[in-house]
């Protein structure tokens, strides 16, 4: 080396600004693996089991085998589920404060062993130590602290609920310990016990955590960890003594789980994939937005479900923005994840590397241009360049499917309306990032983007107090915050005992004609009474077999028309809550003025006390009218300089299959909370007494309910319910039906992964504790968490 004057040396160093190596020491983590003889069994009932079969856990940065890990079979799963079942009672007996102390101790354990966990995570997953040390592990600890608080509060804050029981949890490899924390902390805080399966590629931090539970004083069996591959996950999900399933992973596996668990009565939350938009307006702070892109797509090698993988740039700044981005990409450092000055580490596994490469090759074949900086990659291990793909259209595979790697697709838009259209042109709805210095534009776009999490002038922000989760095929349920905890408690309305089944009318006999004028009721679609598409009618008898009228026999085409009409009524969700309340109050008033007529009809058709049912139905509409402008969101204050608005939004179009008994009360118990929250509804009324629903059209017409907000299709509930389940533009389905039909509609709902909610059809809807609750409003909404920064 040539040494010049000290000043020229300083200049030389300054001009180069090269990083020296800053390797993290992995010996402590490797020693921990060594203490276990390099082989791990399952953690069941507070101790290790000897695994019958093992697989290699590989360091993706070096391809070295780190440890051998057990593959759980059906007997292992059964052992773990039984341990969790036994532990429920001792866990309950600890009481809220005792459980809170355990969660608090877990948070402390994580902090005390933070470096070990961070290094182990980096070794096992390939993500940079900078991220595991500064982001993953601190967030894990924060999650346990936050939920230690909830453990103490849950019984007073969620009074009408109880724990599910044993929860089966399956998590992916991209944030191994963080995903564990997101699942385990709320499940335990809510009073459940857990069997968790980590991903095959990344089991080690879960096993290290399992050992920490011993030092945190967690009773044996409260948390059980079984390792293995997808087959182990499948066995766990299918175990019939699991009460709730919580899954994070791909949409395909999410669909399979929905199908397998259909009709089982198990609670289900799914956190699935995404193809999230990152929208940059011309007036954005462009350098800030470039840093946002780096964070949005190259954090964790792009293996992030909410990665901002679709860059949407306003056309006028495209060249400027892409030039800045390419300049920044030249400075990104890819390499050994244990090096503290590395930006991007290794891809989790060679098979994931091949998937990413195949997407990029496919994009080039489709005419796209793929660009990356010309820095060499390490010659061993699984690495991929941060990559920018241009010359693509939304129809290209790379622009619509989740790559789950460091690949950014760039497109342009002209107006903010077009930005929203392109952003929503995806089957997913997990997250969105919006960059503009104009708060009006940013908030307007945020309110119209279909995503569970929206970041304004920021990206990839997470906090235990703020819920995270998706819309549409990104799954349902939230993790974190109050809404995340609610997903681990079973509400009283879900555990209603069966009431007496209704007495169904027999065959109509022409020999006993109706005492009333002949009536031919039509369907009610888009605010109009329409004839059924098939042209068929069905006779309706009173209990004694007398003909009382005929109804239209709805079919698939009628359901399609009703769905279209319901989507056309989306302005209902934009009406103020006060406006919706006024309409519902008016509805109750108009129902009141025809109370005697409805009461007579109900008594005649069902033999029940019609007066009582009508009175209760009016009260129910009043209840939800009152709630319209009171069921609101929350404001969270995460540790950084941000506020988070947690806003409940309507689900969209809700299908409702009404109970047979209580033809008016059953209808209104389900339809009213759904529309109170801004949804539009397609209702399939009682088959026992459909004429009560068809009489109701006139009440709707006179109550200022906008056309398309409530659509009613009479006919066979089983057939029509299945059509609603199959329809990909129905966002949720509530069914008060018998068990076989409930199973079928859940199974059929996998197309667009709609949320389903099934009740025992024969519950006593007169019982207010079962038929009327804020829980119905919670189920009629999904929370959008909107992050916005403030300050200098
Ligand atoms: P997978 O869905 O393949 O796997 C997720 C977990 O499920 C793993 O533990 C896996 O086991 C297990 N599994 C696989 N098949 C089954 C089955 N049939 N029944 C039960 N469990 C099963 O996803 P990846 O792990 O490959 O993760 C990548 C995908 O996950 C991406 O599409 C990404 O978008 C999504 N994801 C979503 C997140 C979110 O919060 N929404 C977060 C992280 C990822 P094994 O690993 O052993 O195969």
C-alpha cells in the first residue's frame, strides 16, 4: 500500500467510503445448538421428545447444516394436542394476573437473550443481522409486553367471551420468531393453550423460545412446538381436538385449510399473501420515497407478505424517480447476513431462489426489462440481486402474482383515480404505501384502497397495538391490537345452544284454499320487484296446509343479478353513519306502523306469537340504528412519531341465509347489523314463511333504503346459499342453517376466501343475549389500520 500525507490519506478514505467487514460472532448461537447435540426433538408438555425422524436445517448464506430437526408425525401431534388440552385448566386457574406475569416474564426472557435469538435467526433464515437485531427481536419482545397487559385485562375488556381452548398455529419462514410472537402472545393472553408448527426452513428460534418458556415459568403444556414440513402442518390443522386454527402463509395453503376445516366449528384466521401497491405522486418527497421503496421491497430480501412490490409512479416523474432509484440501488450491499453493514442477506432456500428466478425469466419472456446493479454476489449460498422490472402492464404475471423475493415491478398512472384503480386491480388486499405531500390526496387514496394496512409516507411499520391483516384473498382476521385479541376469544353468540326446530308446513292441498287474496310475490333486486329468472314459482302453505300464496323460485342468475345490484349500492358505505342511522330508525318506524299485519302473517304461517316477534324485530332495528354512529375505530400511538387510525370498514357485499324460524326477526337480526355498518346484503329468507320477507319489500321501499342495499331472493335456501358461497364477488356469508349446509358453504367459499359465519339455524333468536350484540357489528366490518407520520 502506498502511504501519502495524512491529509491525502483522509481524502482517499473519504472518497472511497468503503465499508470494512463487521462480522457478528456466531459462536454463541452455534454453542447453543451444540448443547443440544445438534439435534432437536419436539417441545411437548414442557420438555423435549426424542424425534423418530429428522431433517437438516440449513444456513442459506453458506449451505452448511446447522442442526437436525424432528419431523412430527400423527402420534407426536396427538401428544402435543393432548398436553395442550390438559394444560387448559391449570392455565385458567392461574387467573388473569398469573397469566400476565408469565407473558411479562417471556418478554423479559426475550430481551435477556436477544442477541442469541437474533444471531440464530440470521443463521437459520439468511436475513441481515441488522434486521434481526434491530427490528425482529425488539418487535417480538414488544409483542409479549403488550399482550402481558392484555392477559390481565381480557376478562374485563371482553366480557361476553371465553377462550377457544386449544389453538393450532402454523407459521411461515420469513419472520420466524416474529410470526411466532404474533400468534403465541395473543393466544396465551386470551387464555388458550397452543400447539405451534414453525416452517421447515426456520425452526431454530421457535425451539430456542420453547426453552425460554421454562425459565419464564410457563406451565407445562401451555405452549407446545412441533416441527416438520407441510405434512406436519396438515396433520395439526386436521386434528379434531383443536378449537381454533391460526395460519400465516400462502393463499393456496390458506384455501386448503379453509376447505379442510369447513364445518368443523373451529375458529379460523388466515394471514395470507399480497401484491401491495407503493404509490408515488408527483408532489412526493422523492428521495424519501426512494428510501421507502428500499424498505418496502428489499427489506428481508423482499420475502415480506406486505412488501410494496408494485411501484406505481405518477407519469410525469417516472424518469426522474427511476433514475434516483437506480442510483440508490447501486449502493445496496448484498452479502453475508452476519455482516452488520449488509443491506440484503440470503434468500431463505435454493428452492425459493429458483422460484424468484423463474418469475424474472418469465417477465423477460413477456417483454419486460429487468435491471439490477452490477455488483458481484457471494459465490456460495442463495443470493439474488435487488431487481427492478419495467415495461410491464398489470396483466403480466410478474405484476399480478406474489414473487416473494427482491423484485420490484414498476408501472405508471396519470390521475389519482387511475392510481386507485391500478392499486385495487389485484385479488389481494394486504397493504398499501402512499407517498404525497398533499394530505388530502393521501387520505382520499388511503380510504379507497382495498387493504388492511395503509402507510402514508412510510412503509413496513408494525406495532403490537395496531392490527395487521388483509382484505380479500390476503385472508381474514387481524393480528395485534384489540382486534387481534378478539380473534382468540369465542363470543357468546357463537356458543348458542340449539333451540327447538320450527314446525314446517306440509304440502299444499288445493282442497283447502287460502282465506286471503291470491298473492304472487316476486324477488327484490336493486330496489325493484322482479320475476325470477327461471320462471318458476313455489306454493306456500300455512301450518294447516292451506295455500297462502306463491313465491318466486330464485336461481343462480337471480343471485348474479342481486350481487350486481348490491355492488351498485356501494354509495351506501359512503353515506355518513348518521345518515344510515336515520334510514334504520325510519325502517323501524314503518315496520311499527304495519306491526299488526306482520304479526298476523307470522302467527298464521308459523304458529308462533307474531306480536312478540314483531315487537322484538322493531327493537332489534332500533338497537342497530342506535349503534350506527357509535361503532367506531381507535387511534393508536405506536412508539415512533406516528399515529395509527384503526377504522372499521364495511366488508362489501354480505350474503345472508336466514333462519327458518322467526321469519322477520331472523331476517332483521342478520340484515340490520350488516347494513348498519355500510354493507349491502343479499338475503335468502326463511323457507317456512318467505311471505313475511316479501311483505317486507314495501317497508324497505317506504323507508329510504337505497336501491340495491337490501336484495331478497326467495327459494331453496340450500341451493341459493351455495350459489352465494361460490360467487367471487360476495365478500362475506352469514348462514343460519343446519350443519351439513354450513359445512358445504364453508367449503365452497374458498374461491375468493370470503369470510363465513355460520350459526345454528335453530337458535332462539328471541333471546337477546344470542341474537343481538355488538359482536354482529364487529363481524360486519374489517379494520383498516392507517399509519401516518407527524412532526418535522
Ligand atoms: P406456505 O403456505 O407454503 O407455508 C406456510 C406454513 O404452512 C409453513 O409452516 C408450511 O410448512 C405449512 N404448510 C404447508 N402446507 C401446509 C398444509 N397443507 N397444511 C398446513 N400447513 C402447511 O408458505 P411459505 O412458508 O412458503 O411462505 C411464503 C408465502 O406465505 C407467501 O406467499 C407469503 O405471501 C405468505 N406469507 C404471508 C404472510 C402474512 O402475514 N399475510 C406472512 C408471511 C408469508 P413448511 O414450511 O414446512 O412447508
